[in-house]
C-alpha cells in the first residue's frame, strides 16, 4: 500500500470511528470460523478513544517531515 493510500485509509478509519461505527472483535485465525465478542459499552468507548489516538499518531508519522541528520 502506498503512503498516500495508507494515509487515506487511516483517515477514513478515524472518521468511521468518530461517526460511531461499531467496534467488532473477532477471535480466530480464519474469518469464516471466528467468534465475535460483544464489548461492554464502557470498554468500547475507552477502546474507541484509544484507537483514534493511536491512528492519529500513525497519520502524524506518515505525514511528518523527516528530521535532518545531525
């Protein structure tokens, strides 16, 4: 995935999380046989906040100018 596509992907993900898209946790190696866990509302809210912060940090890392060598 190119850096531009990755940046767009992360920005779209943050907007979906801010828009209230449900968080889903799937457990299992293969999607067709995975089990879904329903998160407790308080934990889901905390996880959503943490995910948004982590994704914004990822975006900042993609878009920041590299520091010149010392």
